[in-house]
C-alpha cells in the first residue's frame, strides 16, 4: 500500500531555474518525442477531412484545403458491408453488447484468481499461475481451432456467451498477473486480522480486498475495454453476422480489396472505431498510472 | 509427513477452491489441453479437418526446410531483440524524463499513451501510409529540398523489419513508459535523499540504485512486451503483408496461412508447436527465478 | 398466467406466419467493394423476389480473411445457409466430411450438365459423381493491361504482345516510367507467373504440368525458359512499390507505369476512372501471345442444416443462382463472365467481349485452384513472391517450384 499512497508527487531532483540548460534539454526531448507520437493522429485526422482528389495530389501531412465531413458521414452511416450500407453504426451496439459482459466477467474472474493466488495458496497454485503466464504467450491464431472444438462441445458456439467466455479466457493471464501483484502489495496483517475475526474467503474478498483495489480495477477495465473493443478475430470467428462487432465493419471498409481505396473514409472509420478506447484513455490517464503503479511494482 | 492428510488439504477452504475452478479449468482445458491437441495433431497429415493419421516428423522436416519459415524465425528474433530492448529502454528513459517535476506531465503522458488504445491493424495502416515513399516522409523531405533523400523502409527487404519496429514502438512504448513511471514513483524518497547526501550523480542513482530496486516492474514489463512480440501478426498483415517478397514474414503468419489458406492443418500445427516450444524455453528459467529461487513466506 | 399463455400463442403465431412467408438464409461471401456488392445485390434481389429472404453476411479482406471464418462456423456446428468458395479444392474436405448439401437433384432438374460452360466448372463442383456447388461466374487471370498514353508520349506503338512489351521496356524506363506494375502480395506474383507460363510455354506444356502433373515436363527446358522470362520480367517491376493490386492498376491508369499483369477484374478500375478500352488502355488476354484463358471463379456451397424448410430454400437458391436472368444481371455488375453460353451479354465492353469470344472458341484451361490443392497454391505463391522480390536465380526457383508441385502429387 505504501507505494499507492506515495504516488502523489514526481520524484527526481528539483528544477532550479526555468530556462536552465537541463530544462531546455528535457522539454526539447519531450517535444521532439511527442512529435513522433502525434504525427500519425495528425495524418489520420487531416486525411479524414480531405476529399479524394486532394488526397491523390500527395502530401499526407498538409492540412486540408477544402474541409469536408463527408468521409465521416460515410464511415458512420453509409459505407457498405456487402449489402448492408449503414456504415459503422451497425456494429456499434453489438460491440457494446459484447464489451460489457466480457469486461465484467473477465475482471471478476481474474481478480478472484489473483486474490486466491496471493492469500489462499493451495498446492500447485503456482503451477497453474505459471501455465497461465505461458498462456499469455500463445498466439491467438494457434488456439483458434481448439477453441472452436471446445465451444462446439459446450454447445455455445456462435452465441454471445461463447464470445464472452473466449474473451474471459484470453484476458485471464495478464489480468491475473496484475491482480496478483496488486494483492500481494496489500499488507498480510490485514488479511490475518480478518481471518482471526472469522471472515471467510468471500467475506475478506468483498469487505477488505475489493474496497482497497479501485486503482487496479481501473487498469483492468482500461486494458480490457481496449483489447475487447479492438478485437476482430474472435468477434468474427465465434459469433454470427447479427452479433458482429464494429471492427468487422472497419475491416470491411478498410480491406475492400477491389475498388478504389477511399483513404479519407478509411481514416474516419479508423478514428470512429478507436474513439471508445481513446476516450477511456484521455479521461482516465492519471488513474491509469496510479493503478499500474500498484499492479506492476510489487511482484 | 507432518502436514494434514491429503483429504483434509483438499477440503480445507472449500470456497477458495471453488473460486479457483475457472482458473484451473482454463489452464488445464484451454492452455494445456489446447497445447496437447496442437502437439498431437502436428504429427498427422491433417488437411482442412483434423484427423489422426500419423506421419511422424514429416511436417517438421518440411517446416524446417521451408525458406519462408526460416525467414520468419530470423525476423522474429531480430524484431524481438530490438523491440524488447528499445521498448524497455525508451519506456524507461521517457519515464525518467517525465519524473523530473516537469510541467504538463499529464499532457505528455497522454500523448505518449494514446497509441496503445489503437489496434495493431490501425497502427499498421497509418504507418504504412506515413512510410510510403510516394506521399509519406520521403516525399515530404524531398519537397523541402533534399532531392536525393531516401527513406523507404517498407520496400527495402534489408530494413523492412525496422519499418515495422517504428510502428510497433509507437504503439507500445507509451504503455511501458506508464509502468516504468509508476515504478519510479514507488521508489522511496529517502533513497533519493541518501543518494544526494552521498553526492552520487543522478544518472548513477538511476542506473545502480533505482533500476535494481525496480526488478519486479521490469519483470512484469518483460512478460507483457515479450508476449506481445511472439504474437506479432496484425501489425505485419496491415503494414506489409509480409513483404516485400517474404522479407517481413513472422511465424504467426505462417501458422495462420498454413492452417487456413493452405488448408494444411498438420503443417500449421507443427509451426505452432515450434512457437510454443520456444516460449517454454524462455519461460522455464523465468518460472524458476520467480518460484524456485526464493520461497514465499 | 392467461397473459403469458396469450403472449406465447401470439409469438408462436408470428413465427409461424413469417416462416410460411419467407425462409431466411444467411449467405456469407467476401464481395465487399462497390461493384461486387452491387453484383451480390442482384442475387439478393432475385432471391427476395422469389419469396425467400437473403440475410447478407459479407466479410472483407479477400478469401484469406473470410475462409477461416466460414470453415470455423461450418465445423463449429453453426453453419450459414450458403457460402462462397473459389470452386475447386477449397471445400473438398468439408464435402467429404458430409457437411455439405448434395445438389445433384437440383442440377438434374435444371439440366446443369448441358448448360454450364465450360464443363470444367461443374467438374470442380463434383465429388464422387455428386454435385455439391453452384458455380456463378468465371474470372480469368491472364491479362496484360497497358497504358496507351505512356507509349504515345515515348512515340512508339503500343505493344501487341508480351515480347514487344518486354522489348519496349528500356525506352519506358528511359522516360522515367515503371515498365511493369506489380503489388507486393504473394498471390499477385503467382498470378503473374501463371500468366507468363501460358504465354511463353503454351497450352500443351501448361496442361502437361498442371493437369497430367508430369514432373518431367515441369523440370524440363520449356519451364526453365518460363523462369528465365519471369526473371527478366521482375527487373521491370523493381520500382513498383505498392501493396494492393488495385494500387498497381492505378499506376497504369495514371500513366506512371506502362503495364500490369492482372485478372479481368482490373477493368473495373479502368471503368471507374472513366477510361475507354482501346483508346486509353489496351487489354491483351493471354498476354497477347497465346490467346488462352484459365477459368477460375466463384461458386456457392450449401452447408447441411437439419431443417427441411431451409434445405428446400437452399435448393431454390442454388437453382436461382444459375438461372439465365440472374446470371446476366450479376455478371454485368461484377465484370466477370457468365457460367453459361446461352445468355445475351451485348452490354459488355470491349475487353469483356474479347473474353467471351475466347470462351466461346473453347481456348480455355482449368484454373490452378481446380488442379492443385490450396497447400500447393500457397507454397507456390510464397516461392513466387520471394522470387519476384529478390534476385534468386531462375534455376534455383525452378528447382524449388518442382519440389513444391511434388508435395501435391
């Protein structure tokens, strides 16, 4: 816990003068680096506001001469996926429908895992944890076929719950790692005191662990929202068209192999699809660092 | 032995065991089961559908005599080493810079972190565009007057992996920077005070005192970054499709292409097995350090 | 309770009526560009008009993205009503596993054996004498597309065949243009190689290697000459730095490149750019040397569903896809050739007519998809893209190519 509380102030030596050489170097470096990070977003936004003729002329970095919002309209409401010409809007609610239960379930399971691994170690629990970490290295493509078989045998292939299960499974390794690290930073005395008072597994989890772990939950939510929202492969392989997430439409817009590539619509669609995770990041930046601090620092 | 009998151990804390069931099932059924399935069928000549007709090491012979697979492995090692070193080094340096009591820390942090919110497909697409010689960086610099300027990583087989690296670092370093920054903030103020009293230069304090203290942070980062590298797929597909030629192929692409496009499941699974094997080789020393080296209290 | 019962009755009634009116079939395919979608819309319109309902399940990114999804769903036990595959070996194992609906009765009722032309299309749908798919169009990959303006600017006549094209390359290069546009993706290199094979070695050699699978011929001097030709062609494409085939076509349209080897679908791009065949661009089937076309294409397969009503609808759809009116409407929009010779395509443009004439004259070959397994095709594409984008000696590529073909015997 000590590290969670001591996150308030930056460390390092205090700056002495505003325009010292050191400061110029620090800010200069940071500004230069920021350029590298900003550039692609700049290109995306500028391109999405240009018409196709202007794009053909070249220079991706220049601002648009004639600003047009048509690409945005088209990406959201008009771009075609086969016969369905209602753009990304079609998949938006599907994505939300997939996102909410997947995020809740995967985090619930992973947090309980982490808690059990730290406070209720049983014989072999570390073996399971090691296998879990091993699982985080398995490329998803490799597991595609076995998962099809597992879901088929469970009878939930093609359903929303099948997909939620898949997200829970593949979110488990990294999330469990973070929760385990976080819970092991909570002083064991708290846990022991609660045990002496007669609290059981769930009692301690809900009354002591949960209230203390907001920061790590924020991190978990951010990671899962990003991962699940951006997922294309699982969404398209394990569900059917009426459940396809937004990324399927994005793929259809971006990857239309035949026909002219409409870069402006591609870019607008890209930004629109990324908007949900982007907003989550912009809003929760500070909490994210705080949570990460708690989840990653102690191991 | 001195402990309680196995029945007692099994039924002690029933709730804890019940709570661990999802994890146990996932590890056993999906990760262990899926891996075993993969290994078993890699010894068969399955085409589109799995079937148990064993052909010994035939799939492996073919795999290792395939030049695309060899290039894939070399590429992944090259990319892996550079991505690991640069992601962690840049992440750490940026974190140190942000830790200097600077103004606009939140802004800088957000700018560096936002790419992590975008998928690799998007990342690959945007960088493919920026690195395109016709209308990207090269044409811009030429327009500024340097007519002979050549910067064409995506179409030069010798440096195409670095074109991917530029995009990969863009997407991933911000997140690592955040972890590192968090780690730096976790270092006790007293240590800084002591170092200052002893007159140790700042950079030396970072390198020889702070970094060793942040060992757990580095380990977490290592797991996250390394697992991302092994899985490298979307970025390559979106940015180069493995080209020019086969110069930027990676193992995950080989697996996917042979399993589904080529409809040669046995070959794809043999490649998967080799990937899993290499993960194990990396992971066993880690598990030993984590659990074998020191006993938990 | 009463309420619930009433509601249940109502719901049951609603379901019954909708089922009586229309059977819904979900159809998956990878046709997502403007022209393709318009073509699919013709299918959907006709199917809806016949009293059923077409539920569209389009997945973009070409077959490579879509096929794993389709296969997963069929083997996962949650199949769609109908799905596109390139006809040939792609769905063979699904058929053998008994997952696909037998369409033989539909084929017999509609006399497919007589009307489908060329016959190889139906052969590719046939497994053990039973028919499992409905072919819908023909695409041929062996075309050379040339920008007329590039040659007018240099002041030399537009090449009439591949040899003249290669001979003119130095002048094209001297004028600062790219002689041959070629995208980065593996299948494009493989396509170019296939086109050069038919053009340089000719029909008999092609058949000996790919149909009779004579490895002696494959390793022989005729094929060695093809590899030498491809080796000199790759120098022409050295400066072409694009990914997608249509970006390469765009180099020809904008007169930055002199030509491109690409399938007949490229003419859609010229049409969109409002270029006129013969005036702005020239198309040479069989690269102008051997006027032969290999006829690949798309077909629809119908996974088995345990539902008699749906099965009847699947069979209705199969018959509809091959029917003359739907064939014309679809193929005019798609820019591909119909799978039957008895329909009127007077609305087709010059290049399409060249293709139709070749088709009618019978100068046709089966496509690579039909004679080789996807495994061989993928390995060959991997080799070709490596060969085209590096300086691998022709002899080495030849040796490795023969080894790849041998894995498919």
